[in-house]
């Protein structure tokens, strides 16, 4: 059986809007055509730390200014496996994902990488991006349990 080991890094990006905390989520369609909300994250490059990867990937996937993103703390390392049916030989992917809590202090409107791009372009495609209030997080389908991480780290926001 083919196995591929991957490392990714990203985070929960938040901003304070007066007394309200908003969380930035990418949107993508699942196999059923429903919207899933996910965190910005991506592959670690050779020689990069998990923290460097998180900031680079968040900036790349959201269009936010790198210098307006600040890592507040490391939250967790998640490990999961899945069969990559879209790859030749259907390998099993064993993946480590490093998650950070990241504050955004800029004013730019985020733009998700892949939205309105040519389908032939490589990379993950997103159907949108949006800031969600803590109340809104209770009502949407998120991968992984983003609300649980937010609740455990609310005192740092």
C-alpha cells in the first residue's frame, strides 16, 4: 500500500471588530455540493518552520498582508489519514497539521485563492471566504472542530 507523509500548517485567523471577534474561514464545496468551512493552511516547504508556513499560507490563501498577521500562540498538532482517490494508485496520506492562533490587524478585504480562477490551474479551489462571528460558527459545517479550538483559546483573543 502506498503511503505519503505530509506536513501542513495554518491557523485560526481572527480580528476584533469593536467588541466582536470574527474568524476568517475559507469555503469549499464537498462531494455532496454542500459548503464546508475550513481554515487557511498549506504544505510546509523545505527549511520552513511551522510558524513561517502558517503565516505564508494564510497570506497566500486569503490575500491578507503578511505583515498584518501576528501569531499569538501555537494551539495544536492534528494528525489524520485519508485515501487520496484523486491521485494515481490511491495512496494513503498521513498528514500532520500545525495550528496557530493568528491575529489580523489590517483593513484589506480577504480574497480566497482559487475563486474565479481557471479550473485547469493547480491548487485547491475555494468557493469563497468570509469573516464569521462566534455566533455564526455554531451554525455552520466546519473542518476540523474550529469552534472547539476557538472556545479553548478565547482568552488569548
